[in-house]
């Protein structure tokens, strides 16, 4: 009885739908808590918000069922939960800011409706990428084009006038009227695609061993070109765009991708040493780097100074207020932290959800990245492995840089948390990242197409007996009629009388 392996392997789509419903329920409960604590009332509008949120992600689920049926069933629910909690916190901060604006007699424009629109647009882009990219390996054809566009996207804000590229001291934006775009978010994905394609074609170059110094096999000097270019590029971003987070994010992703491709830790060590040396040089040359380091070492010492440690100190105060269990959604004061809905949204979540709630959110990020890494291990082609590894690590690296800056583990960085923070550029870019991960996971989990079965050769024991006439001089010496039997034995045919050997001639 023949079986179909595609039917035997469960796609997990029912589990994905159940998890999406559960994530939407958590988001809806969070909205209810915010409404009850802030407005002391419950309106039917909150119910409609929850149903609309579920409907949007149900549409994405149906698209995955059609275009990527074997995709990992945990990736989309993790994204839905993170995006939903970000919407809840942005809405909660809007309520607090609107209250403050009312007391001051000023006007306030809420950000939550804009973020909802960006979420819908990002999901539409997600579906477009998923529908257009039928095979992730086709992306490798455009690797060098992606690298060129990515470098231009990173460098463009640095060469534009500050009036259309600088926000809060960082030149990482392009402002077109009321619309602001952060090209570095898209450059992140483009550069990951480029390095994945480059490392696949030049992987042997990175595996060549140079000299041995103190028992360590160092790479050859002429093979350090890509790492040197990456280091110089990141230092340029740090110097001209005044953005430590982007420099750290780009360089960390590049190093991990090189390690995944070569499995040589020496590349990571050399890269970290070069990056550290560049940071020391940048600290001695640029005042804004010195200011970031001073705020990191002692934010209270520069608390009242312009560009000082006020934001970091307020974020730490909020985390301390939340403690282990948090103040409760809608019961804290996250509006006391500048840029609470963007750079410091994890501080706002930590205040109202506490250490437990913030740790749970970080665990969702960890699950998302681990499922991507699992797809990287399971996919059959090298480009897919390196690409999925780079995309998955980008999520972890970005949230590490964000939370590290908020908790004073590293200097303040100024980048956004994926799916949580306010911002259209971040949402659009990260949903493209998720679409590529889902496409790779579909290829990794899809059963291999079985090859056409070949007919088995008939065993020699079951073969028919064949009579063979062997002429004199070519077979047996007596020229008997034999047969091919088992084990290759040849003997006289049944019922055949042997011929007499002709008499030998004279001499």
C-alpha cells in the first residue's frame, strides 16, 4: 500500500491558527486592562479592535497556508504577539500624553492609529514578498545589487542636509514632508542578502589558513578585505550619522554570518578586535561618542545637561518602579521617559509589566529567533543556511542592543525594538525579514520529493535456465552444452550426452 509523505507530515497550520487566536486574546486582554485603568470604563470599541486584529493575522495565516504550507507554525504567532503588545503600549502612552496635553492646554496627535495603519501596510508587504519569492534561492541572484543598494541606503542620510536627515542628533532619516523613512532598516536586510550570497561564492577564501601565531591560526592578510570594509563602514556610520546602535548591529550581523559560513572563531575574534580599536579611535575623535559613554557610565552626573543622561535615568527609574510584578497596564507613568514609544518602549513595558512581563516578551523574541535558526540548520542549501542564520541573529542582536541600552548594559543606542516600537520603517523592514524566514522554513520542512522507483533486478536464483552452445576452443575443453545455474556454476545440460574428444593428430 503506497503512502504520500506530504500527507503523512503534519504542516502544523492548525496549531498556528490556534496560537494566533491565543495571541489575539492576550492583546485584547491587554487593551481591556489599559482601558479599565485609564478610563475606568469598557467600551465595545475595544472588542472590535481585538476582532479586527485577529482578522488581519488570520488573512496572513491563510496566505501562508496557500504559499508556504510547510512553514514553521510558531513564527507568525510570535510576531503577532509582539506587534500587538507594541500597539497596546503605544496606545497606553498616547492616553498619558493626551492627558498631559489637556492639562497644559496644548494639542496632541495620537500615534496608535498611525501604527495600526503601518501594521496593515506591513502585512500587505509581507504577503507580497511571500507571494513573489517562490524560492529563497532566487534572491541570491541579486546579492550584489542588494549590497550596492544597501550601502547607498546607509550612506545617504549622512550626505543629506541635517534639516531633512537629522532627528534627535542622529542622521539616519530621510524626511519627505510629513513622511519620515529610516533607510537603515531596509539596508539591514539588503546587506544580509549580499553577505549571504558573497559568503556562498567566496567561502573557501575565508577558510584559508595563514600564519600560526602563539598557537592560533590567523587568516591571511589579503583575505581580511571584507572585514576591513565592514569595520570602516560601521565606523563611518558611527562618525557621520552619530548612531552607535546601527554600527554595532551591522557589524555584529556580519561577524556572525562569517562564523556561520566558515565555522572559524578566529574571524569573530579578529573582527571584535578591529571594532574595539575603531571605537577607541572614534571616542578620541568625536564629542558625541564621548557624550554617549559619559551618559552610560553615570547618567545622573549629566542628568540636567543637554543631551545628557536624563532619558537613561528616567528609564532606569521606570524599571525600578515596576520591580518584579509591574505596576499594571495603564497604572504606571511611562510618559515620564522621553521617546517612550520608540527607543525606550522596553522601559515602559518593564515598568507596567515588571521583570516577569519583560522577561516573557524577551522569551518570545528568543523563540522567534530559535525557530529561524532551526530552519537554518534544516534547509538543504548553503545560501539558505547563511541567510536564515543572518536574519534570525538580526532579531536577537537588535533586541539585545535595545534592551542593553535601556538597562545600562551598553551605551544608549537609539534604535527601535522589532515589532514593538513605533515606526513604519521598522515594521515594514521586519515584516520583510519574517517573510523571508517563513519562505526558508517552508523549504526546510517540506518533504523531499521521492525519486521515481527503479525496478529491482531479478535475482540470479530466480532467473530462467538458458542453454548455451559453446564452440570448441572457447568454453570447456570437451565442447559440452552447459547451463548457467546458481552461483555461476556451469555444467552439462540435462539430458545431453557429452561428445567424445576428437583424437589427437600426429605429432
